[in-house]
């Protein structure tokens, strides 16, 4: 009878060891899952921040592009005004030259 009791005790000990091992494995998996969940949350947060930064950069780039176009148009208008002034001066010079020539010749 004692051998039956010993066998039952050994079986119980084996079951307890297996239960303990399973409990440890479950704890390890649980901890691993918590770590991975935290990492996923951090990566998700970083992704959201990067998307936000990209959108802000797109807005800034669009504003900078519009400013560039406006400045370019202003410079072009100034150039055209200067060109018109030069043609006007050339016209005045032609008239003055013609007057001077006429005065010299007469």
C-alpha cells in the first residue's frame, strides 16, 4: 500500500511540477505580451507623430511655394517696369539726339 501511496505522491509531484512549469510559461508569455503591446503602442505613437510632422511640412512647403511664386511674380513685374523705364529713356535719348542733331545741322 505504501508503494501505491508513493506512486500517487510521485504523480502528484509530477503534476505539481508540470503545473508550476505551465504557470511560469504563462507568466513569461504574459510579460512578453505586455512588453510587445507597449512596444506596439510606442511605435503607433511614433507613426502618428511622423504623419503629423509630414502634414505640417506639407503645409509649410505649400505656403513656401506660394510665397516663392508671389516673390517671383513681384520680381518679374519689377523687371518689366525697369525694362519699360529703359525703353522710355531710350526713346527720350533718341528725341534728344535728334534735337541735338537738328540744332547742330541748322
